[in-house]
C-alpha cells in the first residue's frame, strides 16, 4: 500500500519550493555532539518516501559565497571560518577563542561548506517567495538562530546566512517581515539583528530561566524605532500542546492584525518537542505542527526554516509532517520504508507523542504573560508605513528568473520524473535539474565532495547550549545592538566596510549611524556586554537602493 497523503479539506493549494542538499548530511560536528546534520537527510528521506515530491518543487540551492556571508558577518570572521580545519586549528587558538568556536561550535572538516549549504536555501527560498515563484519555501537546513555577527554560538556559525539574509532578501520586496521562532531556545541572533528596526518584527516563544542563551525576557521589546517590534514569550518547562496553543494563537493573531506583515519567516526548531535531548517542553508533533498550520492560515508568503532539534528520529518526523502541511496534506501515521527505517522503531509511526511530564506553566502565569505581550503589541497600533524605493537588480534576481520555462510547467507533471531520475543516482543525491540554465544557483556543484564524513575535533565538556544556567551568547538583554553604537564588535573589524542588518532601516536611522542615542534596557541577567555591531552608514551590498 502506498504511503498516505490525505489532502486537507478546504485548503487553498499552495506552490511549495523545498530546498535540500544531500551534502549536508556528510558533515559531522564530532563524536558525541548532539547536533547531527544527518537529521535533515532523515527528514528528506521521509518527505520523498511519503511521495511529497509530487506536490512541490524541490531545489538544491547554490551554497552561499564568502561575499554573501559578509553581508551580515564580519569579513574577518568569514575568512576565519573558511580557513580553519581540524588539521590547522592549533594555529588559530586565539581566533577560536575570539569567535567562540571550539566547544558548542567545534571545528570539523568541511565546516565552511556546511555553513554555505545551510545558508543557500534560505536566501534562495526568500528570493523565490519575493518574486512570487512560490507561496511557501521550506529549508530545514536553515534556521540556526543563535550565531552573532562575529561569533559562533549554540551550534550556529553563520546566522546571517541562515535567516538574517533570507529576511533581508524579503525586505527588498516587502515593507514588513514577521519572524516567528518556536525553537525551545530564544531566537537571540535574529532578534539582535533587527532589534532597532520596525521593518522586521521578531516573536520568540522559548524556555526562559536557567537556560541557554539566557536572553529573551518579557521586558525585551526592541529599542529606538524597533521598540515593541521584538516580542518575547518566556515559558517554563513542560508546556503542553493545549497551553502552547492558548498563547501562540492569540499572540500571533494579534501580531498579524497589528503588524500586517508582507511575508513571514517561521523558525520551526524541533527541540521544543517532547523528549528532545536538550529541550524541556512537552509538545507532540501535532502540537508543534499546529504552529505551522496556524501561521499558514494567514495566507502570507511563508519561509519555513529549521533550527534546533536533537532527537533525530523526532526531528525528521516532525519536519516531514510539517512539509506535508505546507503542501496541503496530512501524512499517514505509518512510516513508509526508507533508508533510516530502523530508527523509527519500535512502532514505526510518524507521531511524536507528549509525555506525562509536569507542566510548570500555570494557566495564571500564561495568561499574565500573554496579556503583557498583547499590551506591548498595542503600542504598535497598526502597521508602520515604510517608504519603499526602487529595488536594485541583484545576482539573485537572475538566479530565480533565468528559467522562463519553469512557470509554464505543471509541477505535478514535471517534478516526479525529474526527481525519480535523480534518485537513481548512486550516491542518492538530488542533483540539480538540467533544465534550469547555466550559472543559476542550483547548477553550482563545486562544493560537492567537500565534506567527507570524517570526525572533527572531539567534543568537549558540555557548555553553552547543552548546559543549563549559562548565559553565554548575550543578546539584547545584555546589551542591545544599537545601530550606530560606538563600540566595535568583539571580533574586531578590519578596515573593510561592514554592514549590519540594522542598516536596512530607513534613512533617518542610517543618518544616526554615528550617534549612539538609544538607551539600552537594563541588563536583566547580569551578563556581560555583547558585541555591538557597527553601523558605519554603508548600505549593505545586498540592499543597494532600498533605504
Ligand atoms: Zn534550540
């Protein structure tokens, strides 16, 4: 019997672009490290074997280049990432310390290629959404939300490429972009990047209190022009589906009404699932997926990205199910035969169930926090209007516009053959299609073979994301990233001009770039100052004429 895909009644059909690069599973953080890139491949295996390729287009994005990465990260940091290997790492001891690479974020073979691959899909997904090539773009390899401008953090090396650059790309076409984060950890990297602008609203639901990264307090709402455009919903251990829904839905409904975003990025970290190795929530797969269902129901251009998730069999189950929801189907509960089938025993069912753990979030607590968050939202008082100027043509435009035949094809006719062919390849790779022209992102395969699955540095003592009580990786709670802050990033900058995500704000913000006028909110957790991104008035290369 073929695996089940049950169309969801009353759903408008969405055009879904799904990004996957099989090379991603060839990388290893090192023995014992909980972050396992193989989870993306496991998810993909479910996606394919359920037959979801019949309902969406599948792409392999071109890996991000060094130049693209430096649109958010410092040149020096990107250069360091591109050069360090397990063999030469001893000559980079000072830099490893400076960039926080080594423990949670170990050096492994192909580190740079891994970053580049994970990043490419989010950028291209955003580009396709912006050009109305699809309604929903999915990149489970993206979504690692902690990395800072010049610092790796919580298993994330180049956040800008995973999410921030995807958002920047959306901002070229949409006045307002909403970022929602349902990872069990606070989405500090993304919040920090857009803390001073009203062009992006960030909303994070996360465990708070004695938990990595130590930021994301209820009081942290953004600063300057961005005040009340960053929302945080701190939660306690053990939250159930019902309780999560009771706060997620009213908050997001009100956000949609007050902010009316042009596009939405949903970070679907699955460490908020019950039984996650590092998480402490009690969501079932269906409880988690309700967030996708609910956000999708607003019919906005939607970029779904991955994030945390450390119990591989559950990560892959949940993201496969959510891919199905994006494509308008419920996947049947029986897991189809696939290359990882034995991981799904003993029941071989798709569902990730909740446990009987206690929910430390009392209805009173949730109600109180919800009311404060809604109160913050009232300050927004309707969507801010933003002057949009002409959008410059960028290389990425050609990447998504160079295949005129694409729109003519019915994906239901074209895709299966294309994918079935590629699935026959010996290495099981989903290769780039042959019909998308030379020079597009999807046709670049120079990174192939870069990441042989060899072990990297041995993973050290649990620190950071894997231990509780740490506050390393300070976000706005510690010190907000004031656009125009006088201090340089901890990474230390070269003379090369540097761009920050805050630069996408309007001209008045840029003109303040040399002033440091905003008042940081009080530090709430006693953490040290975070590196403050420098805004030097240069426009991001990527956004030339936007501001
Ligand atoms: Zn996480």
